[in-house]
C-alpha cells in the first residue's frame, strides 16, 4: 500500500520518533527535587529536557495544540534537516503566524528565511530587513527588533519533538490554562512578566522574551486570527529559554494547585477551606465551620 506521507514528511516523523525515543532513554528517573525554582532556572536545559517539558505541559494544562520551540538562525547550517522551507520545498510563501500554526497543529518543523515570508512584520522584527523611517506611514507602531543582519531566519517545531534547543517557547492557551502557568511565579511574577496587547504578536512573542529575559503575555493580533486560524479564546505565553527549567519546577511543585487538569469547578456554600483560610478567619474572629 502506498504511504500517505511524502518522503520529507516520513523523514520528519521518523526523526521525531527517534528524538523522543532517545530522550526517554537519556533522561533517567530522579526523585531528587531542585533546591528552588530560582536555582533550577539558572541553567540551560538539554534538548531532551525541552522535549519532556513539551509533553508535560500538554498533559498538565490540557493544551489543544503543542507548545512551540522557536530558534533564531544565524546561518543556513543551523537549519534542522527535517525542516521544510516554504518557498524552496513547497513553492509558496506564508506569514510567520502561519508557520507557528503549522508547528503547533500539524507537528511540522518550519524554517522561515527572508524569501519565505508573505507578511512584512516578522521580517522587520527579526532584523531580516530594514524598517522604514516612519512606521506610522504603514499603520504600525514602534516595537523591539533584532539588529539587522544578525539572523537569516527562524525555525519552529513542536517542543515535544524539536531537535534543537529553543531560544523561546510559545504556549497557546486559554485564560484558565494561562492562570495555572502564572500561579507558579506568584512570589515575583509582577517583575518577571511583561504584557503586550498591540501589534505585532509575531514580534512581541519572540523578540521581547529573548531580549528582556522576561516571560511575555501576548494577545494574538488580527493577522493571526484571520490568516493562522488562531482561536478567539487563545492567548500566547512566551517563555525565554533560561526560564523554562524554573517554570517547570514550579509547575511540578504546585501539581494539583497549578495543573489545569486537576482543577474542578464546584459552586458550593461553606466549601472546604484551605488551612491558611481557616487560620486567617480564626484570627479575625470569623466562622471556620
């Protein structure tokens, strides 16, 4: 029977399976907990650890699509062998948000060089072209960009099967799932998270986390909604490479508190109070039963 996959697609699926198999052997089970989320966050995770993070995030948060591994490319040799290049391999152009969608929905590794783009925003934000002198003329606003010429492109893949260490991880979630991720950083979240609510989402979710080393909450812009079929309830949570180990350590420590999978709705009067509720109510002379 003829395979329903193309040679390139079969190669990509095979590489993905090989990576997952290798990583499952390379990551021994360990009962030792890191001393703190901050200490855990002071190291760069391996590719296999990032793959495991992808699986864990999808499971704990019940994500509809895969978290995305994003890496900026400095030279063509950095392009993974399994990556498709839209113009070269498929004879068409796409926008960066569409490449994100292909990676998170279809499991495709996509390398976007200058000639692959069909939307000007990512080209400018990623420093692949010069910005016009006045962005206002084009209905745009000022936003962070990489130095022109520093990168030749960008590659994206599902985090759970990426063959490279990402510079930033993108999680498309609903507000409830996002809340679970943010709860892991209640102690210092205000100083560690930045919000971006205007255009362009493809720039803010990649450039800002890499440059500032902060988490980013980004509203998908109209282009993502219209061209990449991003759902109305989806929001982007961007995690710089350095913060992924600490985020995942906090998620594991919180387990039932932070995991979206373990949250259950029940509208009850006199619900069972956590102990710190009881302690506070008792100190105020209020009922605890």
